[in-house]
């Protein structure tokens, strides 16, 4: 068994492009089944210090593996993770 505090220390990385998403901020749990539904991370909308933070949910089925230092996930399609370059 692993504690939430141990999961929060692991960095989340997308397997397909190596992009670092950060660390887990929270979990979504199905209390009826007693299982984790998704990992929740907060992503800043822009790089400014006061940028708005968006919650990003990573469904449990998108986790490829949980290693000693990282959590590898499949590609995630969230616009705030891929800002358009002008």
C-alpha cells in the first residue's frame, strides 16, 4: 500500500513526449468502491506568478506505471497543458 504523501512526492510525466506535469495535488476517490478514480493536478494557465490555476484530472486508467520517483501517464488532451504558441 502507498500513502498519498508518498504519491505527492512523485513527478507526473507524459510517456509520449516526456512532458513534466508536476506533482499530485489531490485524488478523486470513489467511496462506494474504495478506489481512486483520478489524480488531480493544478496547472497554471500562463507562466505568470498570479496565473489562474486549472484543475486537471488524470483518470486512473491512463496511468502507465508508478515508479520510485515518477508516475508515467498516457497522453492527456487538455488545452491548458498545451498552450498555443504565437
